[in-house]
């Protein structure tokens, strides 16, 4: 997110960002409240007439559900003091003053007993506030624009999610291919389903296929079908995914795992609406293709296929950039009775506050999928009236937003990284998922480990020598060089080492 410029700010003006950034307000979003129905309620910070600043207490400000009635309600928790926390916007940031006597205040999990200064950069990334071990909120910048009316089945209200909804609805009725970009676990299949359900093809099938799970030697048959006698064992005609999706939508997840041979056939299918099953003739198909990848599309696809797949490209935001939605997502994943049961038990509420603070400060390398897994572990380990946070839940990671001095887990050790890459046959995306960090974080980690390198860093002479020693066997050469098969294939192609037909 941009570092917002709070200079010369007069209340209640909106904060001013870069020339391209929309106007922003300072806002509070409830991440945890003893009343689960209040989770996700938000308030923009209004100036207090009496103090010339902003106030937070049991009685102010008013919070409202983003998609509910316009009625605003204060926090209304009887354990909170009427003595407010004071906020004052000054040049370059925000000053927070805890009450002299009243509810305890923690900022990013650290007790606040004196005035604290939050600069613009820290406000832009969001600050976790907890009051009296009862309420957890995120102090953050927010868009003044109203929520997009169609939530598209997506949980959350972050501005990046509102933009995604607006783009999704604009392109859904068109028949153009869409390429979904984003880190693993950000909900690309959910977005694909929303696109299909809002298209003219919604009465026809949506066929989803994980391309990375298909062995390369079977990819053509799985995608385009098989004709009887095409090869040994092909005893009958079999329809492929393209045929099954005829008239509807085909969602190709992890499209970056496609081999070059399959990419050329995909390009033909997209350009001409034709597929050819092994052993069969060319056939017409009428489908809309949606594709998704967490890979670097510029290095994974030919330009022709990139532009055909990405007639429209939609970017899905990572969870760490939309932390105001974590409370609503957790409420979505957990049974209501588990959340409701703590309401009249202060000790249980305190445990929920501690847990939510941990979750709000975590970096979420696995994104929403990781959060859903955490919720499942909480549900299995707990019962109504007895919250149990399993030991396997993440502590504050190296991508945490916590303030300096907070506990953090060490980054994966050198041997852990090597073992994960080896087990993944040097495929960085697979290894990153195993280590529960992002691909970008793994690449940075690899740069610091002696002996680890990417295919692009290997001298051409060494590649040629290994090519000859392995008699052109790509798999063997990739293992010898300790790089991914796909990356080495790209180097071979650039060096004209690939045999004809690749």
C-alpha cells in the first residue's frame, strides 16, 4: 500500500495519497467483539467537538455493518470504560493517547501506557488495537466509496476486494477469456465460479481442472480427449475436459504448469475454437476459458498465449493486504455457536481477543486457504464455552506486521529450504507451499544460500555440458543442475537445444 501523506491534514478531511491513489479516510474495523454479529462493523473517525481530536470509547464512535442498515451503534460493551482513547491527527501521522484511568489499550499486542506516535507508513499497513481484553479492531485507511452492491460470494470489504468485484461484474457477461493472477490460496477458483454464475453460460457446466495435477504425458488426453486405438490402452473414446465444458466454462487452475506442447494446442483452441484429441480429427468446441496462476506469466507463457488467455486480467489481493477482513473471514469459517458461547464469559472473551490479535498480526503466506485451515483446527480442538487454540497455529511469522521486539518464528533454515526444493523436484511454487511462504520470499531466501541458483543464472557452457552428459534427457538434466524442469526447458529453447516438436 502507498505511504499516505498526512501533512497539513485538517479534520475531517480525507487523507491524501499519491496522485493515482483514491482519497482515504482513517477507519476502525471490528475484528473481534463478544457479539459476533458486530464483527466487520466499521467506523470512520470523526472529530470530537469537545476535545478537538478523535475519540474511542464505549459510547463513540458509531459503527455500522458495511452492507447492512445505515444505523450506527457504538461498541456498547459494558466492560469498556466511558473514558476514551484519544486520537489526534498531526503532520505526518497520528498520536494515540490511552485513557488516564479506564480500559486497557494494546497496540499490535503491546500494552500502551503512554502516548504513542504512528507514522503514515504504519497507518497504511494497519494497526491492531485491543481494548480491555474485550474488543479487537484494525485502525487503517479506507476508501470513502460505498460497497459494490454485488458481493460476488466474496467475504470482506477491503478496497482491493471492492475493485475486484467491480471488475468481475464488468467482464462476467462478456465471453472473453479471463486470466486470474494472485498468490496461492487467494480464492481464484471462487472468483472463477462467480464469473461463470454471472455469465450467459451459467446454465451450462463449469468444469474446473488443476493443470499442475495432470502428468505431462497425459495432459493432451486429459484436456482434449482420446480416440479409441490412439495408443496402447486406449480401448474406447474418452471425452476430455474441453469436451465436457462444451457450451459452458472451462477453468484451468495453475495454468503455469502447462508444457510448451500443450500451450500450443491451447492457443489453437482459443484462437479457432478447435481441439484435436490424440488419434482423432479436429473438432469444434464452444467454451469460455478462465485460467489462473500464481506464477510469473511473462516467463511461463508465449506472448501469443498470454494475450489470448488474458483478454482480461484480474488481480486477487493477498490476505496480508486486507487484514480488516480477517475477522469476517474467521466468522465465516467457524460455527456460530462457538463464537456466541464466549459472550457472557470474560475469561473466554479474553482468550478470543488474544487469539484474534495473533491472527491479525500474522503474515498469512498461505492466504485465505491458510486461514480456513486455522479455523478448522480451532473448530476441531474447541467446543462451545471452551476455546482451544491448537499449538500448530502460527505464531507471528517473519512476514508479521507486529512491532519491533514482538516474538517471531525464525525463517526456514538453509537445510529446510534445500529439502523442500529437492522434494518438489526444484519447482519453486511447490516448495514455497510446503514451506508456507510466498514464491517471492523463497526466491529471496534462495539468494542467501550458497549453491542454490535459478536456471537463468547457470552459465550456458555448463548447461550444454550437462545436456550432452544426459543425452538430451530433460528430467535427468534438471535434477543434475538442481533447477525446475520448466525453467531448464526455457533455457534449452533459448539455446536451440530442444529436439523438434518441443
